[in-house]
């Protein structure tokens, strides 16, 4: 029997980006992510020769770019696509969400350019802040239009988004006034006020749901008190941090709660389904990151005692970046009409990211090998995300294989 040739892949078109918010948010977020990782790799490489590729303090820009450069774009892409379904309302108008996502991406690109042209730093920061304020108003409008009985996840995300707006405004203030002491407050608000809460809210909403669709038998467990304790805990940590008060009592409770939740959500049972397992493994890092923070900053001396940078990178790389890779893969496949199966490449890249995260943490503890480990981790993570992007970013420029819209 003659074999039929495989259909040619659909042509790529930028027009496809306006078909759904996740297309534009994920595509632009992926581009900023790759450029930010490349910039940081070059910066670390330059340090080995005693030079910097940046005209501004790179440690300040590192936090602003790695926290505020690309994560918010992915969040907008997801929440404007999935959120209206939670609320039982129409999605925001295309022109409305484009007016948030595109300017924010331009602001992120401006931050990258500001590493060489500092005059762009305040402009880019202001553009990001204004775009994010508009993004908040769009999401608030969807919540107000909803009559759904359960709007708690949406409301908590809006509250986190509002704290993110304050954080971005603080970055703009620093860029204009050079009041460097406020950088710490901006970073704290962005990480503990917005990013971690949004990730945890979405995990509470979606991870048991995804698991129940795949794992049988599976009893979904997501009580309301768990949601409020997770989000309240990270907000309280952020507040104590800003007030320069010890956070370890809260961190101990958060660590125990998050690790228990990972167990209740049946991490072990998920391991035979790679697409789901990636999300569960990433969530495990949330609890592990809090454990590391306790060991690093708590009152009991340990070999890991230090600044807390290992714990923060466990949260940023192990939890948030790993969850981004896992979750965006799941959403991309689901909303493009493709099979919900992680490819062997994606599964391999995910485990490479876990290994590189461990190397980054070792860089905090093995001072003699710090620079080589940081370089290896940065280069490896950039390569992993580049390979992942090469597979997934073109999907946002193609029509759905099943012919449906979205």
C-alpha cells in the first residue's frame, strides 16, 4: 500500500498572534525570556574578564528583567485566555488586550536596550508600569462583568496584579531618581507580592483539575483554606521582608504546607504522565525553596546559612521557571488542538532544567567553583529554553491543526 506523505506544516504568520491572548503573550514572553537569558550569560562571561556588558548596575537589572521582563507577559497570555472561562464571561476585546501585552513587551525590550543605553531605563520602566495598570483594569472589568459564584481565584490574581503595579512603579521611580535603596522593595513586591501568589493561585485552581483528568482514581483536593494560607503566607513573608523582620517563622509554616500539598496532590502518581509530572515536580520546588530559605536565614546555624540566594533561586528557577515551561507546554498543546502529550524532547529539556537549577544552587555553597557553576547554569538554561522555544514558539504563528479558532 502506498504511503501518504505527511501534510506540509502550516505557513507561519504574525497575524495568528491576534487570534488569542495566549498566542501573543507566550510568543512575546518567550522572545523576552531568551534575550534576557542571553544578556545575563554575556554579563557573567564578561565578569570572568573583569568587564561588564551593561552600563547600569547589572544586579539591579537582573532582578527587574528576570522577574518583570517575561513572567508578566506569560501571565497575561494565560489569564486573558483561560480566566474568562473561569468567570463565565466573554474574553476581553482583542484591541484591549493587545494594548496591554504589546506595550509591556516593548517596555521589556527597552529594559534590555537600557543595559547599553541607560537613558532608556526610565522610559522602559514607565511604559511597563502604564501597560500593567491597563492590564489590571482589563482583568478587573472581566471580574466585574462576571456572575460566577466562585471568583476567588480571579480576585486574588487581581490583588496580586495590583501589587505588581506598585512594584513596577517603584522600579520606574528608582530609574528616574536613582534612589537605589528602593530596588529591594520593588524586587520584594514583584516576587512575593505578585509572581509567587499568581503561580500558587493558578496551581490551586488548575493542578488538581489537570490531575483528575489524567489520574484515575484521583480525588481532587483544593480546599479554600489552602488557597488563602498559601497566598497569605507569601504576602506575609513579603511584608516582613520589607519591614526587615525575620521571616523564618512564616517560612517554616509555608514549607510544611507546600510539601504536604505536593504529597496530597499525588506527585508520585503523576510521574508516569510526563506532561502532568512536570507540573507536579515544579510545584515540589515551591516547598523545597522555602525549606532552603529557612536553612539559610533561620536562627539555627547550618552549613547552608547565608544570604538566602539559594532559596530564592530554587523558587525562581525550580518552581516558577520550571512551572512556566510545564504549564505553557500544557496550555499551548491544549489550545492549539494538539495531543496533550509531552514530547521526548520536552521531557528531556525539563529534566535538564532541574539539573541546571541544582548546579545554580551549588554555586551559592561552593565558593571556589561559584563562577564556573554560575556560567554553566546560565548557559545551560539559555540553551534549554532556546530548544524548547524552537519547538513551541512557531505554534503561535500557525493556525490550529484542527481548523478551530483560538
